[in-house]
């Protein structure tokens, strides 16, 4: 492109960004807390080394127990390995889309999924 329009700024198509504001309520034997969920959160066992994620000090958990991955309007839970025992609402899963208040059991920890619409509800 040449001439006076060559230096004109290009029009940008506005990007729509979806802010994921879901949370995970973690109920451990010794304490409970909330963890914000972004695009991905790996849940790690005590043998994990050099990885970022939510570390749960339960010796029965593998290095990467599971991952919460943003998907569509919510999150998907994916088991980390073949031997990872991940229960959602009492059923063993390899992967599933989460619904508000789904209960994820990992060893002696309970994780409750709270989406952006339910995070303030009890």
C-alpha cells in the first residue's frame, strides 16, 4: 500500500475476551479454602516437582492427579493419568464437563466446583 493511507492505522476487529471467574472450594482434612479457576489448573500430588498448580499433600495422589480446563461456558475435568482415582459425584471419571456444585473427590480432599453464577451462593 502506498500514498497517504499507507501510514493510517489499521482498523482492528474488537476482541471479545471471556473472563473466567469460576472457583474451586477445597475442603481438606485440616483446612478449607477457595481457589480461582482460570484457563487451566493442574491438581498435583506430593511427588510433583517443578510444576505450577494446586498441590495437595495426599500421598495417595499421583504427580498430576487431574486438570480443570476452561471449556465453552464452564470447565472440563480431566484425570491426569490412568491410575488417578478421580470421582465426580461418586462416579469414577476420565473426563467430564462440570456443573455447578459438582463434588470432585481426590484422595482425602473434596473439591466443589463453583461457576461464575454460583460462586456467591451457599
